C-alpha cells in the first residue's frame, strides 16, 4: 500500500484555521511574523481587515497552517508517508515536508508568490462540473473564446478554466448547453494560465536566489503528474504558476500502483473528497504508472518518445512493410507568428512540449520564445529574425510530435529538411532536447552576428532552367530542389532582387522567402569554425529509428560534426529523397511543419503515388486539422 500525505490549495482557507497550532509552535510563528511583517495568528484566527480571501494573504496563511499541521502530525510518531503531494499552493507544503526548504524559506516563497499573483493582470476562473476535459477542450476549440485555458483537472468531471475576465463571464452558456454546471470562482486573476507568464518569470528569478535542498522523499508535481526530480527542481516549481494542476492524473497514477492510503494535512477536506471521486473513476493509465524522477515536462515527453521508438534497430535501408509512418520536419521559410497558437491553448501535450522548449530557450537567451511567437500584435508581420525563427520552428516540430505520440501514433522513421534535420535527430534520440535546443540557438546567434544580409528565392520552374541559364542566376547558389518544378536560390538581397527581375522578364514566377540569411550557400561559411567548436562538445547517441536526410537524399547513420554542419551549408535535395522512397508501398509521410510545405512538395512532385498528410497550416483551425489527421492515422 502507498501512503500519501496531501496538502490543500487556495479555497480551503477559513477564519479560525490553525487555532490549536499557534501556541504549540511559538518560535515558528515568530519566524513567520518576521518574514511577513504582520501577525499570522491574528490573520488566521480573527482576520480583522477582512483580507484572508485575498491571494497575497491567503497563500502565507494556508502555507503556515498546513506546515504546522504537518509538523504536529509528524510529532505523533509513526512511519512517514511514501509520497507527498499538494494542490497548487499546497505543493509548496509538499516540498517543505520532503525537506526541500526550511519553514522560514517556505513562508518567504509563498509570500512572494502571493504578492506577485495579487499584481497580475486581472482575470477570472470558473469550475465546469459534469463534463470531462476532452469535452471542455472541444467546446472551447469550437467557440470564439480563445483566451481561456484549462487551469485544474481535479477529477474526471471537474475542470477549472482560467482566462480573460470578459470571456469567462460570457462562456457559461457554452457548457450549460452541453449538460454541465458552471460555477464562477471568487478570484481576481487567471491562475494557472498563460496570463500568469510574467508572474512565473518574476517568481522564477526570486526562487533562483533561495536556498533549496535535495528532496528526501517523493513529491508529485502538479505540472507533470510525475515525481519531482530530487534536485534541480526550481524551474518546475515556478512553472506550475502557468500550467494546469493535473490532480486527476496525479491521484490516478498513484492508484495505478495499487492500494493508496491518503491523508489530508491542513485545513478542510477538499482533497479527501476528490480522492474518493477519483477512486471511483480513475484516469486510464496507458503508460507505466511510474516513469521515474522527471525533471520537467520535457523529461516526461522524452520518456514517452523513448517508449514509442523502442526496438527500432535498423537505421538505414528501405522501410519494412510493417513500418508505415514517417514524420517529416521542414526548415526556414515556413515560419510565421502565432503558428500553433490554437494548439498551445487547447492541447496539453503540445503546450507542455512548447513550454519545455521555451524554458530551455529562456535559460540560454534570457528571453521568452513563446512571448514573442504568440504576440498578437505581430500577426501580420514576417518572422525573419533567425534568433526567434530557428528555435520556434524547431520547437513546433518537436511539440507536434508529442501530440501524435500522446495519441498513440508512433513514427517508424523521421525525415528532416534543413533545420528539420535537427528535429528529426532529436526525435530519433541522436541528441537530447536540451542539447538540440542549445545547438539551434548557438547556430542562430552566430548567423545573426556573422552572416546576415542574405536571403532565399523560391523559383517555380524546373531546375534545368538554373543549369541552362547561368546568366539569369549569376551570383546565386542553388540551395534546394523541392520537386520537379521548384527550386530555391540563395544569395545576398541585391543579387536575389536582380535574379527575380530577370525571371519576371521571362514570366517565371519566383518568391522571396521570409529569411535574412543565405542558407545552404557560402554565405553561412563565416560561422563554420565557431559552430564546429560547439559541435565538438555535443553528445550523440545511436538513433533509435531510421532517419532520412533531405540533404543526402537517403537514410543516414553517421551523425558526426560534419553532418550537423552540412545540414546548414550543403544543398537540400528533397526531390531526390522522395524519389528514392516513393516506390515503397504502405508508407505514409506526415508533415509536422507549420505550413504543410513538405506535403505540398510531395503533392506537386509525385501526385497520388505517395501517401502524405498535413498536421497544421497557416490558415488556423489547428484543432480540427490535427483531429482529422489523428483519425486518419488511427484508421
């Protein structure tokens, strides 16, 4: 039997809580008063200023009473529990109970968390009762309410939503008409949603200065429903501010281990009641109930990916008849602001993966990739900044992969085009997500600093035209061949404009791509030496499934420094690669890029001879397109 002690979050507070505890722990009460600058005993017992329900005061009040309750419970003797868990704020009590920080540090942390949250952009929250998470997501996806997130998944039919106040106020009919109950919550901000991102960042900076210790017991993380890592958990603790509380999954995973003895420590019995509801209808657990200590959402995603590709031994040669699905990843030129935003708002696997990538991006650059990518004011602007476009494209392909893996769609091979080769290498396990993001950012930084001023021109005519009319393309480099009637030329902007003018005179259609660098040409060579120095430190593993390279036009099994440099420098020949794969029966190619570019290349190059599918495009309705894709792939 697994014994679990759980700690409640906001909503469990009440005047008079902790009355029997303050006299029992006078020294700790003095420490709390010293940190807070007011009497915690007076706040909890009398609430003379009527502020106990304000999050700035609720959070330290609940933490203190739950922490003292824990210490009193521990003094009773008996064996400690196997696992600790806390709902939202209660997670800080769980970390405290597991030895992550001392009492005074805990009071300081939750006081700062409460202060920051009290200053957050106004928002609202509501509980939807009687509908499950999928129903809530489907209803939101089909509605105009695009500024609402899932905040808590408390049980199979108790979902809390969070978002813009006006939309929370107007969406009740949506859920009532579907058979649910709708209850507004008495809060003034959109907790556990994207609207708390600034709070998360500020709290993370504060948290980084605080003394945190190695955990001495297992603690379940709200964000992932998996155990916290025993150390290095600061980022995960801060991330729960913007992420949904996966309480239903957390308890269900514990139940999947066997019998559970749960004890609620702190005010009220909300979590005890939820436990009995979940016990009656736990979430199905398709994966093993314990993935091990998972440092963050990206670790959980990688564990799932690892399982998806276990047993794939062949890394070259033709696909076997039983291997039917190849994931494809595109490169520069397909990016745009807000790509994947609808999925980010509504798909938990996509959002977790994007957030994991964003956390790595912030660690390297100090800036939020997602804040820039999903900036509505840039909706109609071109994304040419490689410092954003590189990591955003990489993250999108990686995150779309997690959506398919979560749905049980596993790749039997991966295919990369330019930057997409880095995504393919990551999904196949050649490099870790952390190292791949570092490589992408390093390359982007070097390109921005040393190789700007270039561009790329897509030309809609057979590549033979380039070979036969050198005068038309003088100064340009053949960068890629996409299908029989399309290729791309790289060069500096002045050269490309001149080429375009000459092509216009011949009535040949051409289009400048949204890039400021001459990829796959000598224009990128100034960064070679420094980028290769970075590559020398890049750990690599044997791929767990076949990788098909649009650069080489075939499957590859060597991933040395030369390969990763050539991905940037050498010509891409997608047409040649698809020509070699197009004759294989029973193979379907799934485009996990933002515009369906590679799928279009297949359509125009090979017609109905090759089975291909798109995940999302630039026209919106991401949920609808992905749902159709999953239905097709599952058939």
